[in-house]
């Protein structure tokens, strides 16, 4: 049996029941955006929550970005929410679903993987989607090293139809059987000719990708029950989200670099982003209200209720919890 036939046959009997399968194109698109950089089990409750608030494309297109951030809160990587919102407006104005790979990839935040997967699942057109799971299976099975080889093979082994099921079959196999650490080869439908299983191929050892660290300061400034909060409109990091005043970030830790002097150190917080680790010193700047509000003059005083209605990043929520800010 051909490689793709084995995947299709396995998928038919073993597929995962996921809430977006058999969903509308909007629901499938939403799931793919949420699944970028996030695991299925984390995405499911957010997917339901998002659809309760934005059940269709036009509801989303006609909502404000702040409302979208608020519902996205906790899922992280907020550029996805921003792109989702922009896409909804473009898609809604288009008045129909994208009709091919080129139209999918033209939408904000849609890269080659997402465009391929949507083309395969929603349009049933041939498109070789390659994410981490699919790359791992193809590398192990065919004994491939480079991404160039993987892409070439991925295109060559596409079936002649059922592109959506085939792609989802590979995704499920990668998530359930051909897992990164201990693949369950004894349960694998393609074990017979797998080079990794046969012991004729092993992944080459790559140097560990160490993340760099960036440093900065965050200022907590309280007046009665409210904290001075700002919407980040400039820096790319956490753009469009609300949070507490945050300094510029530096590559090196410099204790002399403090924008609001004579404040009192409360603690530090570390947060891991995709490409770097952020370490912030948290300062109590309540005694320096004027310094803070004039430096971050685009902010406003938010009490707990108002804060709940706005999207705060995971980093800022970590600070809130760590410092018991609202107690
Ligand atoms: S036999 Fe093992 S390594 Fe090969 S594809 Fe299946 S699970 Fe992955």
C-alpha cells in the first residue's frame, strides 16, 4: 500500500474528535490560527469561548480589537488575535471564502503552513502542509535531513484526492503515535518501511538553541483602587495590549537604567517568549505618580473591573498574580 493510502486508512479509524472538524470555514480557520504555537488541549476551551463571543465572521469583523484581545486573554501570542481580527474584516468584505492557496496566504498572519492546510482541508486542493509533526514523520520514515528534502518528498507523496483527510491524518499520527520523544512504533501504520524504526536513520544532533535574555523595568503606580495602565501602541512586543508602564528593553542588565528614580523594588519576573527570555524588575512607583503619568501619558487609571474588560498580556497577568496587585 502507498504511503498516503496507509495514512488515509489509519485516519479513517483513528482520527481525533476535535471540535473544529466538520466546522465552518471560519471555525477551521480560527482553530488553525489558535493552534499556531499552542497545543490542542490548550486551544479547545479557548476555541469554544471565542465562538461564544464571536460566533461568525461578521460578528468578529464588527467587534473592536480590544474585545478580541479580551477573549484571547490567556492564549498568548497576541499578534494572532490582531491578525485574526484584520482577516475577519478582509474576508467579510470579500463576501466569500478564499478560493485557492494564493488567496489564503494573502490574508494577515497566514503563512505557508496555514495556507496549505486550509487549502487541503477546506478546498480539497493538493497542498503539502509541513508543520513540526509532519516534518518529523517524513524525516523519520524517509530518512531525511534538510527541510528542502522534506518539502520535496512531501509534495511527491501527496495522494491523488482526499487531501484534507491525508493532511489531518499526518497531523494526528504525529500527535498520537510518532511523538517527538518516544514514538509508539509498535502501533504505527507505516512502521514496516520506516527508516527510523529500522534503525537505518537517526536525526543529527543539533546545537542547543539557547535563548537570549532581555532586561527591563515595569512600574506599578496606584491611586486609590486603580493602577496607571497603558496600551502598547509602539513596540512590536505585546502591541495593542494593555499593561503597566514598561521601559525599553536592553540586551544587558543595567541597574542604573531606571526611568523613574527613587522607586522601591518589589521583585522580578521572568517570562519566556518564543525567541528570548524577558527579565523585568518590578517597581512600586506609587510615590512617583507624576513621573509615571507624564512619561507614559497615553495611559489611564484602571480599577479591577475596568482592567477585566481589557486584554492584558500573559506577562502582565503574571505580574498581577505575583504581586497580588488587586488585593
Ligand atoms: S514507525 Fe515509529 S518513527 Fe516511524 S513513523 Fe511510525 S512512529 Fe514514527
